[in-house]
């Protein structure tokens, strides 16, 4: 169920490393509990930077941001796994840090859904890039955060595993009323996972938002055409 009160909101947010080179400009975004939002744009448009500012990993240069960092779980492009731990210890690390309890059945379900059951005792340096991304996603899901931030989290996966993960992400976010904020350059991925798609315009450094309602084909067509014009 969607709440009317935003769990994450920005007002006229700006970010730059240097005053003459803005990366984000006048970003206004309102996200409610249970929303699934995809942020798309071409390489260098500032998508990952925006996600880091929204999470609190980077501080905005100007503007206002309302969030609760304790509710946010972040999966970076780099899986950020601990190489001296095996798969199962990496997966449980997030829950242990947050002092979150979990049932063995919850862990078993995540392992099964992400096809990691046979890899639990493997060392991280023995895994492929796609396997590492699945371990990082499992760690995020087991920690039971209310807001999931995914930064190009499916880029190293083959198409078959991607499709299975898309279905699982949709299932678990709906069942547990989780909020999803996804950064991707893949428009098809955005349309599959999100109910709201925002384009980060590289020229203006600002957002253009679309509601992703598949019964309104003209809206999806307009989004597709707009995104194609930016690339």
C-alpha cells in the first residue's frame, strides 16, 4: 500500500564538485513508501551521483533532502563484498551490522531465488562478476531495509538470470511494501521494474518524470522517444 507521505523527497537539490561544473541542478523528487522508481540517462549524466546524494553518501551543494538513512540499503555498481569472508558470511553481514534477526527459512528462500544455494561456502575471489552481484543483492534483501537503492545492479548478469531476478524483485517489493530506487541505462529494465521512470537530462542536469502505466501506451511511447533523443 502506498503512503501519501514521502519517505524520500528533494526540493531544488543541486550538487557539484566545482561551482562551474554542476552535476545535478534543481532536482525535485518525491518518493512514497512502496514506490518503484527508475532513474535513467546516458553515461555521465549523473545517475549514480544522484543516488549517492539521495542516500546521504554525498552531501547536496544546495537544496533540501528529506530521508532516513537508516531505512536505506544501497547496492553499488561494485559489489563491495569482503574477500576474506565466504558467500554466506557476506550475505549475513548486513543483517548483523543492523542487528536484524532473521529466520533460516528467509535466508534459504533468498539463496534459492538468487541461485546461490550451492555457493554458500565459496570464497568471493572464486566467483564471477554476476555471482558477486547476486551475493550483494542477497545481503541487501536479508538486511530488511525499507528502501532499496540499486545502482546498475543487473549489468553483469545474463539475460535468463536477469529475467528471474526482475520477477523476484517485483514480487518481494510488492509483498513487503518496499520502496525501490533503481539506476540504469537500460530503458527496458526500467519499464519492467518501475512504476515511475525519471530521465536525468545530461544537458540541463535536471529530471523529467513519467508514470509507467502500461495501459497508456502513448505515455510509454513518449518516454521511449524522449530517451532515444537524448542518446
